[in-house]
C-alpha cells in the first residue's frame, strides 16, 4: 500500500487544517500506483487529492529507483496554489530529478529549444500566439502570394455570391439560371458566377427587367463586399492556419489545404520558416517541433523514462490533440506511471480546427463524483448537463445551497438589478449562523481581499454587435468590454523562474539568470531593438550610448540582487527588481507599466501581492449597494463563488435554452446524440452553473421559456 491510515490522516490535516480523513474514493486514488485516469467533478477536491500524493511522495524522496516525478499543469495559478499549500514541505519536489511546471514550459525547455536549433539553427526568442499571428499577417501583406491569394479570393467569392435555394425564383428560377451558366451548386446553396457584363446581356424575352435588375444589384453588392471580406478572410486564415511539420500537412478551419506539396501550402510554409529562423514560434509550433524531434530521435523518450517514475497531469480536459500526441509520444506508459486528473465535462477550451480540438477521453477512470463546493440543491440541477451518462453528481451534505432560481425576463437590462434584489433578500445558514447572502459575500471578501468579487454574472458570448437581437453579455451589461490579458510568452510569465532557478548555485550563475530575467521581461513587454529582441550585448550597448547612468544602475542592481539571493533573501531581490522595472527602466523604454506587477507580483512562497492580484474594476456592475463582476464563462473556470448568475447568450444556431431546455427540465443528456453545438453548450452550462456554493441563478428570455409544473418544481421561477 502506498500510504497507511496514519499517513492519510496526517496529510489530510496538513492540507485542510482539520482532523479527519479523505473519502474512500480519494484514498484509493492516493494509493493508486499504476497508470490511471482520474475523473473528478467540479469542486471535488481533485487538486487536493493530487497534492496529497505529492506530499507523500516528497516524504519518500529519494525514491528507491533513483528516479523523480514530473508534475505538469496548464496554468501558473495551479503551480502557485500547490506551492502555497505545501510550503517548504514541497522544496524537495522542485529539485532534480523532479520537474514541476506548466505543460508549455516543459515542452519548451526539454524539446522545442533543441528542435529549433537542430532544424533551423535558431534560438527561441518568443513563444507567443498573438505576436506570431501578427508577424504572419505582416509577412503575407509584404509580398504577393499568388496561390494563397487566389485560394482566399475564391473562398470569399463563394461567400459573398451565395444564394439560398429558396431565393432562386426571385432571380429567374433554377432552370433558367443554369441554362445561362449563372449559378453553380455549393452544398445547399448556389453561387452566382455570372459577371456583370453577362448579366446585362441576358435576353429580355426570358428574364424580366426586375429579375435582371435584382441580379445586377446582387452582383454589385457582392463586388463592394469583396475587398473588406477578403481582408478579413486573409487575416483569419493567416492567423489561424497551423503547419504540421511532423505529418507534412496544413491544418485550418476550412480544411481545404492538405499537404505540403500543395503550392498554396508551400507559400505559407515559406513564411512560417522565415519566422522560425528569427526564433518566433507559437504554442502549437513548440509542440509540433517537439514531436518532430522525438520522432527523429526516439532515444529522448528513453531519457525521460530513465529520469521520471511518475507523471501527473492536472486539468487534463484542457488537452488538445497536439498536446495529447506529445504526452503519448514522450512518456512511455510501460515504464512511467502516468496519471491524468481532470473532468471531460469541463473541457470548454476548444480549437476552431477540429483536428486540433479533440479532448482527453478517460479510459475506465477512477471517479470522484461528490462536490465539496455546493449542496444537493445545486448538484441535482447540474447533473443532467453532464456528457457522461454514467456519472451522477452529488453535493456536499454540510452545505445548504438555496433552490436555484430562473429569472425569466422581457428586457435583458432588468436582469442584473433583479439579481441584486435576490442577493439582498436571500438568507443562508453557515455554521449555525444566518446571513444575508451578499453580506456573507462581503464578509468573505474582507477576510480574503485577493478574491474581491465572489458574486459574478457570466455568459458564453461577450457581444453580438452585428445581431442585436441575439443575446450576449453586452445585452445585459452594455458597459461590458473584453479585457485584454497580458500576452503569454515562453515559460512562466514571472521573474520567479529566474530567481528560484535550480541552477542558482554560484554567484556567476545567479548573475546570468538575473540578466536573462531582465531580458525576458523586455520580451514580455514587447520592447524591441529595431525589429528583434534585445540580447545581453545589444542591451548593454544601447544603454551605454543612450543611458550610461542607467547601465551603471542595472549592473549595481544585478550585483546587489545576486548577493541577496545567496543570503536567502529572494523576496527582497524581487522587490528591488520590481522597483527598477517600474522606475528607471520604465523611463528609458516607456512600456506598459502594468506589466511589471504581472511579471513580479506572484510570490512563489504563497504570500501573494495584494495590489498586483486584485481584480480590475472593469466590467463591474454596481447597483443596490452591490458589486457584481460580469465576465465570460471561460474566465471563471476553476473559481468558487458565493452566488453565480448564468446569462443565456446566442451561439451559432441559437440560445442555450434552445439547445438545453430538456436539461433545464432535469432530463439527462443522451449520449447517442451527435450535435456538436449542443455538446459545447452543455459543457459551457456545466462549468458556469458549478461555480456557486450557495445560489445559482439562470437568466432565460420569456420567448424561450416553456412554463410547466416540472420546471417550477426544480426552479424558483421569477418573471420580470
């Protein structure tokens, strides 16, 4: 057995601060020493269960085999949480031969760097989707690419000159239009292929003057749309297309380009490889480069098997096809114990490229179906939204959640004010004391100012500007704006990667890492030396000429911080770097000063910087003395709220109530159904409705609401 009862109780107290023990299903997972998939419902304590395994493994270090463990997550937040909960007990986990970090940083460090050097003689300067997309587009515009231009032009023409079958009679009828070669079939539509000259010369004995006029107007309108539509299509294509160098094919949402032999594909590849030689890659590129390297040098897989005895991956449901390929290719399950933790029902991060958007499918998983987050009242409502018909979600008996509320509205602007009224009037009982719901939320905020907003209103789609009749977050809250997060970059967006680097064993190695940290920040802040990023030499040369006194200050900073690190005063070093980046260096380069707090703000020992981690006041509804954070469902994944309002929005073919009404009625989703849109809607709803601890509200437009005794039995229906 991996751990006895005493060890289980000890680690339970360590992680929860309470006397007691884990539930039996979690004990079985903790004791599992074989390759396994672990499926855990929202708020189940999945990460705590993984932490328990890690703590117990830390006690056994070094392992008898001499090998280590590899722990991969998808966000730095998850890493911060683990470090804060384990404290110094986790120190051994962050030393060789162990590895602890994000999936992206692992791929870059172990494979992508070497692959880029091997194939293109380049060093990674940046791993970033947005920057590479913009570079691709700029390169496309800088030179005419005849095959690619023609491909996109034809695609646009098919779009702007598309006629539904039902409209053909308006223009003369199908038979007549075919006779004169004016249309061609494209799925359920017809494309007008006749040019203006041909349309103007149509015989008046077969076409009426009105029909000819309508054809001319349709053609004219299409011609006027082409330039703008083409530019949008070019941007969309160039920015979204992916080059699979391992299998020598092109992937994109249209699916028209297949392999590298295609002349259009070759033009695209020439742009892509130009960026590779500059050291610019996106996240997909890093995985694809890694796969190429492993495929060509299979001994690399053996080296991982010699180093790691265990692989743990958290939030496995966020794994796309290329990530899954990498994991399967890099880690030998015959030699490494591989355990994936996740919940397929919460897989809401999907690629627009189907071939790249497949998700992890647990195989005979060990399951945790009891949530510690909310009571049975919410669990019963959420359970039908699960894609897995075999899973039955259970709530926490010690939490008395309120009966979920369905707000049925005519005017979407009335929803948030009504939600505030509900918050004011709702009472909850916590540990024998009665609280007003919002007052309790404020009490928690005072205890933990880092979680300022624990009452939130969320929706799937931010805005539908072109279709105001289609509900979006903006319909409920007109001030809503999509907040731009700091661009991601290679590895961890933090100075801590360099301050706490395992190579910091000598004064010189610390000096080197500190310089790299400063350079890394300049890349993060998108500070360029011409059109490339600064190196140590080019930065020092520039400062020596333009800001000589600043160069002296930079060298003094690095020397002083190196001494602080050697003395164990790493937080003091971080504070000094923060001051330098916010002051002297900012004056020289004038970057976005807000980036400094993002880069330096997260305390690796778990003491978080309040100022840098407080949520912005953007997208906050204020009414009735209450503040409610308004955001997308994707932004709140992993959060726990006191109360959550889920606002229905329009996606592709309809509002959530159209797709999911049977589930709102408590009917289990039938797995035989193959509607991809419905499956997406189910996962979005599942994530949104599993955030609250005490109160779940859902907003449904009255035109979508179908009143019945059954719906009122399940929901507290409030019509406004």
